[in-house]
């Protein structure tokens, strides 16, 4: 059977309403992150975005990478979790980083998501810190060969 979802790398300009719908559902409504922290002003000028669509065209996942290699805002709608969609999002951003010769990438991981980032070989760096009321830790993945 063909893949139940498709993933593309896009600009904010080309996907704003769909990207926003996933982040509003996951970060603002589910996790209670204040909108003024979620919309940090970096999406438009500084990021490459990953957008995941279901076969029916519903936006079900997203993520972004800043030009300095900082990956973040990885989100999958609850009913779609556990099907490797989050993995596909991170892999697509890592492919982009490798293609564009980024030496390394980072993530400020929510502590609950550390095992998820371990699966790509990210390693923790430094101490835990609080961001938007949730415990986080910086993780790094070296891409240099
Ligand atoms: C984190 C998130 C994006 C993962 O998406 P997903 O599509 O369910 O992830 P995958 O199906 O690709 O999971 C890959 C692996 O990571 C593990 N994993 C995923 N989320 C996890 C979590 N929160 N805690 C522990 N392990 C997790 C899965 O069990 C899976 O392991 P397996 O291969 O041994 O089965 C999703 O749970 C989510 O949107 N969470 C809320 C937002 C969030 O916390 N984002 C991360 C901010 S740093």
C-alpha cells in the first residue's frame, strides 16, 4: 500500500495556514504554549519548513530548521503519532542540512522527546533548562564526515 502521508520542504510563504494549523493544535492547544512564544518571528525569513499531508490533504505534521542548523517545532497531530511521521520530518530536515553542507544541527528538545532525538544519534549537551514552562535540553548531531 502506498504511504499514507507525503512530506515536502517549503517556505513559510507557501505553507503558512497549514503549518500554523498543526502548531496551533499541538503546541498552543495541547501543550499550552503561549502564542506569543510560539510565533517567535523567525518562521518567515530564517527557516526551511517541513510539512506533512495525509492522503486526503489534511496537514498532520510539521517541523522547521533555521539557517544556523537549529531544528525545532517538530509536531505530529496526536491521532497520527507512532507511525514514523516525526521520524520522516526530522530525516527530511537532516537531508536538507547534509545537502547544504551544514556541519552540525541542534535541537532544544523537550525532555520527554529526548528518546525520539536519540533515535537520530543526537546527543545531549549541557544542563536542562526551562522554556515556555517546559523542561528542555540542548542536543547536537554532528554531520561532518
Ligand atoms: C515528538 C513527536 C513529534 C514524535 O512524532 P511521532 O510521529 O509519534 O514519532 P515516530 O513515530 O517517528 O517515533 C520515532 C521513535 O521515537 C519514539 N518517540 C516518539 N515520541 C516520543 C516521546 N515523546 N517519548 C519517548 N519516545 C518517543 C517512538 O516511540 C519511536 O520509537 P520506536 O522507533 O522505537 O518505536 C510527537 O510525539 C509530537 O508531536 N509530540 C508533541 C510535540 C513535541 O513534543 N515535539 C517535540 C518538541 S522538542
